[in-house]
């Protein structure tokens, strides 16, 4: 069984509380690092394949999005798909 998890590294996050919108910057990066560590420790061992999709995003329009390292993400995802495909062929071909 394979799984991918998305973890956002927020560079700027607006907290909406009623009519006020204080901006919180930087906190999301530490939250993402903690989430990645917990996922690797607690979830990853339960799967044959496990990949964390790292990206930067905001929750403010126009909702900017960018991969942390697009080339690395593409290579890791391609490798995961290749391994899963080969394993499938071994099991069911």
C-alpha cells in the first residue's frame, strides 16, 4: 500500500477572527516540520511507500502555491510510481 501526504510550509498565514484579520508569519514552517516528523515516525512505517509532498502556500487570495523543490518532488514521485508499478507486476502479473 502506498500513500502520499501533503504538508504545507506556510510563509504567510492570515488568521480570521470575526472582523479582524491579524497576520501570522513563520509559525507554519515550524508546524510543518513537526507534522513531517510525526508522519515519518507514526504513519510511514504502516505503508510500503510513503511520500511527503512539500509545498509553500498562503491562505490569502490569490492563494500562492509553489513546490519547495519541484525537481526533487518530481523525481521522488516518479521513483515511487516506478516501485509501486514493479511491485504490482510482481504480485499480480
